[in-house]
């Protein structure tokens, strides 16, 4: 065969700049494409051997990647099926496009998607090369070896050469902009990323060993891939240790063992294999993302699967492999692909089925793993309606006694005792047993049960549950006094009358810390309840917690904290305080009340005199001015009266002590205030 020259079958001379600059957003995938082609050639030869169509040895098939830094070349060599001159003409030279204009117009927004569409994988080599050579010898009897050469333009040459073994060498002459790919570590990195589980052995150099403090090459080939990954094997042939070992291979820097796994093996209505692991999920969602590796026929595609699978599934680890997922596509194409959506729905079902199976087979073990599984399951139930429907049978609620219940079991446990007067079922919960101890104790003394919801997503999750559970509400035990959280028909009468309650309220207003917002009110509770209780509004606190989880700033997150201070008007200490208040301030109050009484009479007279004027502009200016002065005087005296109560509160150590005790119970007493509380406690003990 004489040397042949010609032009590659394209309708524009601009095809190579397009390939180099436009088709691929990431130049590094050239190695994935070439190694994948070499593996395909090897697999084809093996298939022919199995079919008995050739006598060649197919037991020692390998793909070798050879870097020659001095010559500035990368060679991808296989001993696979090889190509004849005619096959090179057909598969390498003919790139059929209608026209350059149509090409650019039709595919300018598709990026990587067009590569797989037109079989342009080989041409990715020109992204990093200024010349590419193919030396190939076909397995077909009597075939001559041929050499194809191209310098990144439509012109090529094709000549016969000598080659002893069948197979193909693709030799890339690396251009100046891509010399990074001549570094051994860079190539090793790419092979590990894209070729780690290809079904044919990939050889990159020789193994090394340390001797006399030096690293030296051995004669043994350095095989970089596992040709028989777990997901390609039959589950019946595998043990738990095999799955754990593969997990360590996938994530060598993750020292936690997975909780359990799901082995996927689907052949209808699409092809899908894989192994998904349930990792130990604690509290950080982001760290656990991007751990599912997506493959197409054992070739790595991506580990950014958000939008390809439901978001909550991105918390799983493992591998998915499907020939129905196009290899060379953009993520936007994947996200709209109908096969991918079917795969996503199937995985969701398999995950739910596996969890249900574990729950039914060994509930005790499931409960032990619940704290690690909880974040994942809640995330799925919040974000995926179908997953919620499947998971509601095995999702658990844990109470402060560390007992576990399904939704149905817990409903039966509390439905008789925890319904309020409006027939609403109240789910009481705490987020920290120690911090909410006194509130939990008060609830239990009423015969109520309290859930422990201390997870990162729990505030979002209870919103979901409230939308699902009929006539039900979730309230945190510290959001009000227990009698108000589950209101019954009966009401405890107050020892103090309305006026006495208002006076006591003002007394405690005098010692309220200024750095936080405290709303002070009175309520009639049992005399055995605490004298002063501090609560936080359920709605506002929940919104702030949810906003904080989202990070950044937000309306609720940026609002100042506010607290409700409830004075127990039936507690002996409060009743005694009210009595002292009445006695100590009696004379001052009598004098102020006399003045106020006179002013109120004067005010009534002025208002009555002005009533006969229908329009405001008709009212005498002098009379209106007098009324304003009287109102100002009344306001001033009322403020003075309020000041008497506040001053009384400031002077009574017992008032500060009771307020600080309530703060202390909520971890709100710190710094100087805590030091003052300790000193005051010592003084009171001396008496």
C-alpha cells in the first residue's frame, strides 16, 4: 500500500478549532475517551474469542498508558481488535456534518452533549495535541499494519507500516499549552478518576518499592484499576466484608464504616447496576454530598448528581452504572433525560424498600442506627412525596426516655391524654433533655410524653408532619407553661386579683435585663410550679431555627430574641411578695391615687364640656389645651406610680433572685449577671 493522503470528511475547515475550544468544557477527559476506546477494542476481541471466531489469545488483554516527557508524547496502547486501513477511513476520517453553519446553530448551546451524539470521542485528543498518530493492526488474517497521522487540520496521511502484534497505538504529541499532562502524577490522577473500574486492566508504568531509603521501579506492571468491582458481581457471591472493602476502596479517607448497603441490579425497563451505601450521617449535609459516582459501562461520568437523582439521595454514597446514561453529555442534558428520571424514581423506591426490609427484619438494630439514619430519612420525607408515603411506616419518633415509636404507635400512646379542649392532638417535644429538664419534668407530672427532636432538620420535619397529621400540632415544652400548651376545660383560679397581678408584673419589669426583649405576664398555675418561668414563642423560635439552618441572613434569623416571662400568681413566694408590695408602697400609692382621682374627675368634666361641639375646629382652643395638660399630668403620675413598683422590685433581692433563677434554667444567665447571682445567693443563705 502506497502512502495515501486526503481530507477528513467534514464540510468546514473549522472543525478542529471547534473541537479544541468548543465541544469539551474540560480538556482532561481526552484520556478517558482514548482509554475507553482502547477498552472497547479489547472487549470486542474478547467477545470474538468467546464466540470462537478467532484463535488469538484473549486472556492477557491490557491497555497501556505511556508518557514520554522527553518526546512530549502520551501513548494509549491496546492489544485489542485493531483496525484495517478501510476501518480507519470509515471510523476516523468520516465526520458527517451537513454544514458548518447548521452545526454551530444547532449545537452551540449543548456543549458536551454533541460529542456522544456524533461519536467524536477520539477527536478529543486534538484538544491537547498538535499532532496525533494511530498505528493499528487488525485481528483479521492477512491484515497489514497502518499508520494514520494528522496535525489538527482536515489533512491526514495513511501509510502501511510494520507492527508485530494486533492492536492499536494512539500517540499524542502534546502541545505547549497542555504540558501538564506529561506529568506522571497528573496522568495518574486522571486514570484514578475516570478509569478506576474499567473491565480491562489499565497499566501505567511499573510498581515501585522502597529499598535503602530510595524508591525504585520493579518489573511488575502497575495496574491502576479494579476490573471486577462489587457492583458488577452477583450479590449471592458477596459477603458483608466485600461491600465494606469496596467502600474503603471508594473512599480511602473515610474511616467510618457504612451502616448498610443496597445492591442494585435492574435490566428492565432500563439497565442499571450499582451499590449504594448508607453512611453515618451526623449533622453536616454539605460534607456528605457528591459521594455517588455515576458511571456508564464502568467509565466514570460525574460525581455531581444533584438534579439527576432526588436531592436527598445525594446524601448516600456509592456507585451507579447504566449504559442508558449517555457518557458524553452535559449535566443539563442528564437532568432532562427521561431514562435518568426513571432511574431516579426506581432508586428512590429501592432505598425505601431496603429500609422497610431492615426495619421489619430487625427493628432493634434499626433503632440503634436511627440517629445516623434520621437526617437522611427526614430529608427524603420532606423533599419527596413518594418517599414520604413509603417511609411513614418505618420512620421513628424518639422520646426523652429514649423509647422509639412509629408514627402510628406514638399517636396511640398520646391520643387519649394529650388532646386539648379543641380536640387538637398536641405533640410535645424538647430539643435538649438537659436544657429543658424542668419543662419536661412539668409535662411528665401531668402524665404527658415528650419527644426528643434534636436533629438538624427536625424543625423543617415537624412542619411536614403537621401538614400530614390530622388535627395535630407540635409545640416545644419551653414555649409556654404546660397548662397553656395543652389547654383543658378546667382553669386554675388565681390567688391575686387583676390589680395585684398587674402590680407584681411591674415589679418584675424593674429587674428585666435590658439587653434582651422580655415580655412579662402573669398566669395562675399550681402553687407547686415554679414561681417564675421563661418561655419562647413556638412559631418565632421555630422560624428562627429554620432560618439559621439555611445560613446567610434572613428576616426571622435577624430578628432579636424575645422571651415570655410568666409569673405564677399562686406560688407562695409571689403571693408573699404581693403582700409586701401592698404594705411597703401603701402611703405612696394613696397619695398618687388621690391626685389621679382628682385629675380623672377634671378630665371627665373637660371631655363632657367639649362633647357639645360636633366639629373639632369648633372646640375652644383653651379648653382643648387644658385637656391635653390634664392627660399629660395623668400620664406622668401613672409613670411615677409604675416607677414605684419597679423601684420596689429593684430593691428586693428576692425579685432579682427569682428572675435570675428563671434565666438560669434557660441558660440565659452569663457573665457579670451570673456572678451577681452567685454573690446574692450566698447573701440570702446567710439570713
